[in-house]
């Protein structure tokens, strides 16, 4: 199975980054919360990264991290390769 993670902004290119996942190469990136079968509860740390606990779990399970600077999130959730 294709297993990919990426830290992407939820509101444009300068917003807070949260963990996004996809399980197919042609699938759009979606927030980790859209995958309840993989997500785990976030740590209760003020200012902590959303999805950090899920990232740690999935990294141990062999998921790959895609570089954030290669992707940008459009308003409809489609992946766009940055120039």
C-alpha cells in the first residue's frame, strides 16, 4: 500500500502546517483527521503541532514523509506541484 505523509498548511501557504496523508499517488492530500483508522489523539501541549502523535506512529509503521516545500495545498484540497 502507498503510504505518504506531508506537513501542509491548512489555509494557504503561510498558515499553520498540519499533517496530511494520502494512500494513493493520485489521491489529493487530506488532513490526518480524515483518516480515523490511522490518526491518534494529539498531545495536549499548548502550541504543539497538529498531527505530531500521528506522524510518530505512522513513521514507525513505515510511512514516508514527502517534503513540504514540494507541495502546496489548493483551496479544494487538490495537490499541486510547486514550481
